[in-house]
């Protein structure tokens, strides 16, 4: 009821072109076709050996997705979350996930969760998970707080993030052994976070590792 009133007062618009759409969070087909293009990111040999299934990405890290991610993460705008969830839902339809056993989100430190109220790599993907047989397992945890990666050079990022992740506990270590894992996060820029998480998953005995992000600036 409330949504009907809100939709009447503020008719939902496509985040790409601003044209009217039926439902809150929805994108028009034209923008989806243009912006949502699943591609495999180019990886160097070291990353390629950890992510032997490859790292997939839904779109380039630019507006409107870039702004939606910032609005959702830093401004906590629910509408931006809905738009991203819709985008991820449609992205998932384009993936072949038959080989995947479990989906593992990049973890946030518990202080960050407290401050932000959610982990974006769960929030943005959990909706799409509901339509699949896959489950999100919080196998990893962030063992120490790191400085924000934003603004740091690659070497600094690598150093900043080194040793930041571990498998949550013994139970999760057993669960991940021999599994094909899909590591998910919102963005992939230098890949330092992914490299570190991938290393920990591999050490824990994951048999094959895929990655998936909403957006990346890697061409
Ligand atoms: Zn549009």
C-alpha cells in the first residue's frame, strides 16, 4: 500500500536513462542491454592461478552503477540497494553457476559492519541467491581492521590488506575443503582484496575458485 502511494508520488525511474519503469528498482531493458555485460577480467599469472575459474564482472565501474554503489554503501540509500539488487538479479541470469558449491562474500571487519549496518557483498547478492540453489557462506572473516584502500597505490594496498583475512573457524575450514567457491564483492579495482581472500580460501583447501563482482575498472 505504502509502496503504491510512493510510486504514485515518485514514479520509479530507470537509473540508466531516467525513463519511467513499472517497479521500484527496475531498469529499462535498453539500459540493461547496454550496461550489463558479463565479462571475464584479465588476470596476471599469479591471480589466474588462484582464481582458476576466472573473475567475472557485470559492468564497468562507472555511472550509474558507480554512483549507486556509493549511495548504497555510504549514504545507505535503500532505493540504490534495490536498483543494484535488480541489476545483480539480471546479471545472475546470464551466468552458468552449475559448478559452484558455495558463495563466499568478502568480509568486513565487525566494527565496519556496526558502523555501516551491513556487508555490501552480502546485501547486493543475497536477493539473487534466493532464486538459485546457492547459499552464501560466511567462510572468511576480517581479522584486523585496515585503512580504507581508496587512494592507496597498488603496493600500499597489498601491504595494507596482507594478513587481513582468515577462515572464520574450524567448522568453516572443514566446509570449504574440496569445494568450488564463488567469491563475491561489489567492486574489483587493483584486485588486492581478492588476491588475499583467494589465497586464504586456497590454503583452506578450496578446490576451485571463481570470482564475481558487480563492477570493475579493468578493461
Ligand atoms: Zn534506461
